[in-house]
C-alpha cells in the first residue's frame, strides 16, 4: 500500500523531482530485496539444509516483543538434518534467520529457553536493552535445538541425536549453517560473531565458549541453567525444609500454604531491608550491596510467644536450611546457597528462592514431602549421561577463547528462584583462577539485585550488555558500569556495576543513575 501510494503521488505531480528520485530508489531497493529474499524459498542446500519459507518483512515502527521498531528484513525459515528418529518420530533442527537490509556485518546466535522445542522470533533481545540486535543491523538466527515440543517436554531425550543436539551440538551446527547463509546472501564475509542467551540460552552460551571457542568473538551469558540436576535437587530440598515447618492437617500432611502468612512475608521483607538496604547508602527497597548483606532470619525470631510481629523457631530453622542449600552425608555441598533478596517474598511456588505458598511451581505440583534422601538423589544425577552433557559448570579452561580476543559477560538476577546467582558467580571466579590475568581482559560479572529469572520483579532489568560486549570486541573499550533502568514501581535508572562493585547512592535524585557511583564492596 505504501508503494502504491507513492506511485499515485508521483503520477499526480505532487512530489518534486528531488523528492521523487530517493523515493523511487528506495522502492526499487525494497523490491529487489523482496525478490532476493523470496528466491530462497524451497531451496535445498548442502549439509541437509532445507529452506521451507523466505518472507520479506517490511520495516515496522513498533515491535511488541522487543520494544523498538525493526528494519526491513528477510525472514528465512528452515530445517537442518530432517530425519525420522526413534520410534518413527520426525526430528530435525528448526531455525529462523533474520537478514536485515541494513546489515552491519555482525552475526548473532540467539539462545533458547527451557528445554527449547520451538523456534523463537530471531530478534536478539536478550540483554540488549530497548534495541534488539536485529534493529541494530545484526543478522540473527534462532533455533529449537533439534526437536519440537512444549517448553518442559522431555520426551525427545529418547532419541540419541535429539538428545545430543539439545545438549550441545545444535549450537555449532546452527551457527555454521547460519554463517554460511548470511555470507551467501550478502556476498561478503561476516565481520564479527556474537551469542547471547539467558537460562538454557545462558547454558548454551557458556558451552559455546567452552566447547566451540572459535565460533564467537563476544558472548553474553544470563542466569545459566548450567547444572539443572543439582538446582532441581536444591528445590526439592528447600520444599522439605519448609514442609517440616508447616502446620499439619488431620492426616499429618503439611499445610504448605500456611508455612508463612502474608504478615510473615511482610515481616521478612522489612527485616531484610532493615538489615541490608542501607548498606548501599539509600533506603529504597533495593539491596544493591549484595556482597555485604548478611541477613539473619534469627533476628526476627520470637523471644516468647508466637505473634505476627516475629517468626517461630521452626520458620527460622526452615529458612536457614533452605537457603543454605543441600549437603550430602559427608557434609559436601550439593548446591550453593540462595541469596536473600527482595524477590523471596513474591507469591510463587515452593522454590528455593521464594517462600512457599502451597501453589505449584514451574516443575509440577507443590511438594508435601517431609523427607529427602540427598545422597541417593545426587548419585542418580551423577549417573545421568544427559546431565553430564548439559553441565557447563565444570570446564573453566577458556584459553583458546581468550587467546583470539574473545570477550564474555555474565549476569544473574539475585532474586532468581531457579538458579542461584552465587552459582554463576562461583563459576566466574573459578574461571578467573583457571585463566589467570587473561580473564580480567576477557570477562565481567554483573549481579542484578531484585531481578528474578532473566527479568521481572522490581529490578532494574533493562540493560545493554550486548552493546557493551560489542564495544569491547570491536573497539577495545572494556565495560565498567552499564546503565540499567526499570518502569515499575516508577521509572528510574541506575548504574549496573561489575562485580564486586555495586551502585552506591552519593546524593541527588534517587531515580537518576548519576546519583550513584560504583563502589567496591567490603569483604
């Protein structure tokens, strides 16, 4: 309709010659791009790559998923290694590739989520602030990691190849196919390659740096699901601790929804803030100085009779045990502690980072178990080959990645209920030990106080780490504080500081980032 409208204006003499020329050139360029795009449909390429659709997407002024307008681009959809697998079920790695008209020469692999199983829109919005990678001229590819299904549907694991694709190999395969398609489409080589993802996408980003160190120049890792067997065991452990503190019904089953009343939750939040909020120089309901926070629920325990103004001994015991994490009979930690942060009072299922409500968590019905055999559970996890393949917590030698100038940024929400921010920090610190001085020139870690899993809650959860890693790779500018912002409960900005620094209030408008500075946290 836009092209037709311009044609009418030209024919009617309503545009001058100076105005007409660039409009006609733009129309011709768009028509050429559209034809070039549609010509890809139905192509079968080497490496068992089949293009199932190629659609020219005109420039848009708004995009609900990423918050910014998108340029005109060619959206290519296809399948890699389409086949019939175990039990006669069809498999193949589905992908979607966005090829913008105004290509910057950059390539981005977009990480997945959950157990994957679907192809997300190839926008590159993870840790990109308000402007996704596609809107910056990146060619972006997303994929389903080799199977179709719901986000936590695991039946694909019966197929060997699908299991391997999900665990690791789809990252390499999709990247190599994507790069080949990009260079073929534009007729010139890629300048720089990047990857960004959160949760499963964070795990995929970590494994890229560990197992395929030459694939990417810059990587962003968010809240990685890097050892889900251990974190799921911590969830089960925490549920048991809370169940033991709950009142019982007539059959002796715990009434989980009554473990902590609304008044208890309010008391705990106020207690956390009283003990930790002011450590960053400002009483604002946010615990920015994560390292210095030493919240002790015992300080809220009733000294005499139980009232709404204090916690019972059973509640305090449960909190301490749940947040400390499980240990085996020898006292060896199975998982790291969970941080105390403002998100723990959010109404959610019985997850280790949340106080229980009795409602189901994301992994099924709320547990009412009163016992757990940690040693038996961890032995089963260690014997699970699938868990070993998806575990990206062990490998810390990244010298092949760092030696070619690779840069990698980590971030994690402190209120993440599924995966502890301390687990990602622990990996980052072990990687620093393993890689020596090169790590300081290759990586940064960012805590995001108040943020749940990959976003949300009251956090300053809009930040551009993608731009930061691009600047580091391409201009040598090492990232320091990164501007972050939020819209709820009111619009505000704040510096997000690289660990171990935090945003300390120095005076002025507390809603503005310039009123804060990054300060080293005391040990």
